[in-house]
DNA sequence: CTTGTCAGGCTAACGCTGTTAGCCTAGAGT
DNA sequence: ACTCTAGGCTAACAGCGTTAGCCTGACAAG
């Protein structure tokens, strides 16, 4: 770990991950594969059981229910996104551009996990305290100012989710759009 | 209708709305009330039927299925959003700020309709040709340039959806965040 | 006036979902 | 040797979207 542009990343240590039993971890791993390979609709308790060679009700011996499976996946998604963003800050180049690039790259690499992690209301009680904030901090580190950081995060999330959902016209030059957005935020940061 | 900052709004006339039978329109209206009052989970075919004094299977005499009901709602959402954005362009003040304000206002006024309209993949075949593009054009009219317009739209959508989903920390000063975002895009537009 | 058509309701049922209750069995601990 | 329990199982429930098939009242044609 070294540092970003404005502050040492070590200021916000990564929160501890929730501890799962080995079997529960296997189940979550299988759930992740199912989710990524076949989409959110395919992630059913019965399909998950089948992939593990067991029946759906047996899963409940290891995890409270489908929500708990999803919470574990969301935790993975946030943790990996956070790691990718902090790593991007450590690289060369402007931190705003670096964070945006890493964000998009991560989301497109795991689209269904990203959607699950960031879509819809979030059951915070099921997540490790502070994980969400930790994962978002790189935006603050890149901007040096909380409001602009939130705005930058919103831009990044909006871009990614609209791209994943195929909401942009087919003719869209998304690389250019990302560049334009980066340019706007870069200008706002350096010139208040 | 008059004009926005860069181009007359009449350049892109509102696409025709899909025609529903009176009874089908009643059903869609009831669906909208159900959706807004009790959330997306409550919008089931049986609940919808009950609200109309009929059984769920009877709905299929008027609409193809739940997807058709949702498509009609999405169409309403997009049409109303578009109308609000064009109206905002006609007002005083900077068009970027006006469009952002109208977008947020509209989304927060009908959160569940907004989520339905903008979340997840979109079945374009079920929508009037060009409606989506028409509803998004005000962003272009405000920016005068397609890439910046897409970026602005992404920012607005990200802000709104994260706010609706309660993803921002409770302490967030979202008004300020919107202002910061507007400032960034305004600067990018005027100073290329 | 009778007859035929059919729009628009109904019930029953299917296959799917998450979930619960209760049973059974192999292995660990005392 | 006895007990306990982790971790599997089946059966079942309620709710979901949806389909098939029936029925009835209104309305048009002869």
C-alpha cells in the first residue's frame, strides 16, 4: 500500500470480512458461478442445490436463506470493487481517470455481481460495518472533496448500469462519453 | 413549446403513445396505483385483479401478461419524464441546471415508476419507436453535444437511483452534490 | 322472436419460487 | 456403548405468472 493523490489509502483499513463455515463458503462460491454464468433469474435455491449435489432445503442448514446468500455475494462484490479502486489509486496517472477506468473494468468483468451489489435497496445489517464506505472512499481520495466524490461515483454508477442494461443507443461511443465525464470532473476538481 | 438553449424542442416531436382499450387503460391505471402505493413486490396479477374486482386470469383478456402491464407503465414513465424535461428547458435559467432539477423532481415524485422505467434491461419492442430517445433528448439540448449529454444523463440517473435506493450515507448533503455535479458539467460545456 | 357469436368474466390447475417441519443417519464425544 | 448433533433428505405450504376451458349476458343476423 502506498498512497493516492491526496491522502494515504491506509487511513481507511479494509473492514473484516464476515466469517463463513467452509461449507457455506462453497455454497456462496457456487451461487456466484450460477449468478455470473446464467444471470440473476437462474439463481434459485433449487438450482443452487443441484449444482452442489444437494436439495434446496439442505442449504438452510448452512445459510439463513436466499437473502443471506445474496448478502454474501454483495459483500464479495463490494470488497473486490474496493480493492480494485484502491489499487487503481496506487498506479500512475490522474486518480480520477484511474478510478473511473477501474470502476468500469470491474463492473463489466462481473456484470451480474455488480448489478446485485449495487441495485435495489441494501440490507446494511447483513454487511460488515463500514464495508460500503470503505469501497467508496477511493472516489473521495481521487477528488479530495466529498460532494464532488459523490457526484463522480453517481456518474460512474450511472454509466455502468446504463451500459450493462443496454440503455444507451447502439451507436453510442461510450469510451468518448467516459472521457467527457472525466474531463468535466477533472476540471471541476482543479478549478473551484 | 418554444425552445431550449441550443435547438428548438420541436425538432423531436413526441412519439405516439400506444393505444389501449378503455378497460386495459383502467388496468394499467390500477397497476400504477398499486406500484406507487405499495412498491414493486405488491404488483402481482392477483393483487391487481383484486383491486379491479376481478380475478387474475381475467386480466389476460385485456393485456398479454404482466410484462405488457409493466411495458405500459414504463411507457407512461418515459413519456412523463420527457414532458417534464422539455418543460424545464422552456423555463428560465441555465438548461443544464433546469434539466437536472426536473429530472430529480420527477424521479422522486414517482420513485417506483422511475425504478421500473429505468431499472434492468428494457424490452424495446414493447415500446413506441423513438420514445426513449425522445425522452432523453433534453439532455442533448441542454449540452449541445451528445457525449457530454450522455455523461450528464448518467450522472443524473446515478444520483437519483442511488438516492432512491438509500445508498448514500445518511449524512449526505445531496443538494450540494447535485450542485457540484451541475458545476462540473456546466464548466465542461462552456470550456472545451 | 329466435338464433349465433363472442367479449369478458370465472374456476381449476400447472410448474415454478422461497421456505418450514420433521425424519434419518453417520460420526464424534463421553 | 450411548448420546448428541451436523447435515442430508422428503413432503408440504403459500404465493407467483400463466393456460385451458367453461359460462353467461349482450348484441347482431335472419
